[in-house]
């Protein structure tokens, strides 16, 4: 009986760790960025954001001039840091809104509306 309990506890711990890596403990920032007008602009910005430690997913909506970024809760997404990052790429960081959960799907999609 003790063996079964230990095995069950181990399975629960492993399953819990797998779940924690799938969106748990992450937040999403929706960034408003001016100057992005083409898919190349989006790709350049996404590539720069993916280099930031803690960023797990990035998705761009050119029509709305927004980039959604999922990060772990401890990632520094200060306005000053974002402003410098986008300025280096030739764009203007305007603002951000924060969501408490990440809603970006794993499928890579760019909305060009």
C-alpha cells in the first residue's frame, strides 16, 4: 500500500510540474507599438522580444498595432525597457496592458488585418 501511495505522489508531482510550465505562473502583456506596417516589422519586433529572458510566447496583430507577449511573472517589462527595445528597432512603444493569464495559442499566427 505504501508503494502505491509513493508512486501516486510521484505521478502527481510530475503532472503538476508539467501543468505549471503550460501557462501557469505566466502573465500576458498587450503592447501598443507605432510604426509597424509590414510582416517584416512584426518579425523584427518579435525576434527582439523573444530574446528577453522570461518571454515564452509572442504574437503580433499588425492591424491593431499590438504585440502580445507571455512572460513569467518575474520578468521585467518596464515601460523604459520596452521603449528602448522598440526604439532600437525603429518603432515607438506607446503603452501596455496586463492580463493575469496567457491567452496566446502555441500555433504561430500573425493577424494582418
